[in-house]
C-alpha cells in the first residue's frame, strides 16, 4: 500500500520491487514477452496534473508509490474513479548518478489540505479523486514534483509473494496479534502471500503502533526487493515468468510510464540494490480525533527540511545527521 484491518489489505509496498524486476526483465525474457507484460499493466488516464513547472535542483526521478485496498477487478477506470483508499503512500526518490534511493513513507492518517476538498486524511485524497488528486495533495504537502505514479492492489501483493515462493522477514522478538490470534516466532520467518498480508496489516499488537507498522511495510519491501534482484530468481525462468505475470497484472501506472520508463527505473534500482535503499517515515507531532476519525499531525518542520534536502540533493546528509533512517533489517 486505509484502515485495512477494517477495509481490506492495509499495505502493498511491493510496487518498487515490481518496477525493478519489470524493468530488469529485458535481460531475461524476449521482446514478445515484454510486450505482453506491458499490455497487462493498466494505464491511469490523467494521473499527473498538467501545466506544472519542471522540477529544479536534483535531476533524479521521483515516483509516488501507492498501495490500494481496491478489491476485485483493478481496471484503469476504477483507479481513475477513485474506488479505493490509498493505504500506503511512499515517495520514491532516485537521484541521478547516485548509489542510493530514498523511500519516504507518509502516514495514511496524516491530516492535510486536500485540494478542492479541504482538510482530510491524506488517504482519502485517492478515494475522492484517484491518483491525480493524491499526486496534487502530495505535491502541495512536499513541494516536490512527482514524475510518475504507480499503484498496486492487495490481491496482486498476495499473488506476487506466492510466485516468489514466499519472502523472509526477521523478527527481533515473538509477535502476537491479539485482535486476530496470529503469531510469529522470533528469528527468520518465511511468509507466503496470506501470511504476509496478516503481517503488514497488524498494528494493535505493536508497541509504537503505526510507526512500527510502517517499519514492517518497509522491511517487507526490502526483503522482496532482495528476492527479486537475486540471481536465483533471474535464472529460474518459470518462477520469473510467474512473478512478472502476477506483477504486471496487478500494477497501474500513469500514461507516461511505458516499458522504456520502467526499464530505465528498473536498471537504476537494480544497480542501487536493496542495501542502497534508505527508508524513512515522516514523523508525527501529535494525534487527534476529528469527526470520528483518528488523524495524525505531521511534524511540519521535519517535513519541510526533508523535502528541502531532497530537492537540493542533500537528503543523505540530512538523514544521517538527524538519525531519521529506519532500521528495517530486524523489526517487531
């Protein structure tokens, strides 16, 4: 990825892994197969606002990655019409020529000004106006121009995880979800699609609530990126093809993101590798209840500094100086 414990799947952050492997797949499959895979991907009409100024400063690329709770037929029409919530919102920044990529999670309950609708949780921007309104909202909040947007639904997440033969996540202590009775032991846990959905949905049993949940999302994303970039997968044509089929059939992107665009971003992310990914989340300064909805207030000073640093190319220095990077190799 939006209360998915009530509305469906809470998080689908494997968009990044999808883009990376679809992009890098050109070395493993023939042109005819690439054309088929490209045809599987939904294109979202008018996903990006028109008439925007070109981004100044850092010449890299910025993607908005969205995990959605859409169920059933994930057609481009549904994405455009905003039939679902944005359960996961990540700004992916890939600086040109750098050996790092930054993934900045925005809490779904962040209380923001949604253009044309007024104050609301940021996840509702997607429901109200689809990808375009969410892009406009994120751009207003961050001051960063979004180059491309990619959305994936929870059914695709499950299929992709199973196509990989499961994904391993390391837990520092045993975990128990009191609301559902789900448990995981300490140490390395190999999760299939259904188990992974449970794992990334949980919040009630976590000491830091939503912050720990976001770290879980990022940990799973890194684990999947590790799996999809492995030589083991790329040399297994049957499993590779099954993953690509599941991934391409679950992904929706803006109309400007053709296979050439995906291939270029994939090549960059494969070169960076999982260890070159910096994960952080925008901190929350407080919470409240408004009209029966639990909302989170972002730390405005940190938010401003993070995206100022992104724009001028100093984000790595800023994150290191203030200790903002999330350690996702071991999570609760």
